[in-house]
C-alpha cells in the first residue's frame, strides 16, 4: 500500500506554462525520492476567484468602456471593488453579461487546471480514480445581483442542488479528473478507504468564522451512519475531507463527525 499525498490551494488556471513547471517540480521530487503514491488528496481552491474576476472585468472593459471611464483600468487588479460596484449599479443586462463572462472564464480556468492535474497524476503513476478532491471557497462563483450567502436555517438542511450553477467550474474540473466526484457532500470508496467529502463553502461569515461555516449536516450524518453499518467499516481507514479547517465548521457538524 502506497502513501497518501495531500495538496491544497493550488489556484490554477491562469498561467498554464508556469503552473505546469511548478507541478513538474513536485512530480520530479516525488520520483527522485522513490515515493509510491497510492492516492492524491486535494482539499480545494483549484482555481483563483480574484484572478477570474480580473479576467472577467477585462472582457467587460472592452465591451463597455464608457462604464469604466472613471476608474484606472491600467491597474484593473487594484480597482476590482470599484469596478464591481459600477456593474452592480448599472442595468440588468450588464450585470447578466458580467455573470456570463465570469462563468465562461472560470470554466476555462478549471478545465486548464484539470489538464495540469492529469499531467501530474500520470507522471507519478496515479490513476484518476485515485485522485480525491473537495471544492474550496475559490471554486465557488459569486454572481452579482444574487444572494451569495447561504444559511442552512433551523432545519440544518442544505439544498446543495439549488446552487449547482455556482459550482459549474468545479464540476468541469471533476469531469476531467475524477468523474466520480462532484461539488456536493458525498462518500467515496477507494482501495479500501472510505472518504467522506464535505462541501464547507456554503456560508462565509464576514466576521468570526470559528464555528460558523455551514456544512450539509443532514447528508454528512447519513453518510457516516451508512459507513458505520458496513461490516468492513474501520474508523482508521475513514478520511474526512473539507476545505475549511475543523475549527471553522459549525458545531452541529463537529458533533456528527467527532
């Protein structure tokens, strides 16, 4: 049985050539040490949200130059907040155009990121089915004009299906890497290990993150209950994946898993 390699927060998809070089360096280090990797575990932030916003704004500036006449577009990365406020204050058509461009840009970046990961897996001899990932907060789209803060409410239930559009880039990434995975909370069996994969990015409190990050408590509880009923269940071979650190996750979910 080989090793589990844990990586996270690569924020890929902007400069493919540079990112391929960096990931090759990691692969070379693994091969030089003669390490046998059984599973690669990736805990989110495949792409970079701010980079995608800047790339989207560049498209908007070209299409609507008059709208951005009062800001310094030569340093667009420094004027992101001002540019977004201008779009939000404009008409519905412009807001929707921004959202469409954001989706298009992020999906392209996620697809490029998947190519990089697949090259990496191939170079270290790991099958795609042995790549296990969960999504991060950068992998979720924040559309303008829509409510981007989600709270599970009193029933502790999250309708993960309802926010599918916000995770289209991550789903594209999964289709090209391990097609068995999605953005949703799920259970995944691989070589005798049980992975409980949580989406911990439904709610991002502006202040005091500890104990407040929402997670699909009901679904998580069901998966753990089903796993524990199996004859071959062993807690020592069960791995819980979440992008948010354990301290951030709400108390209800902590009690379920802890």
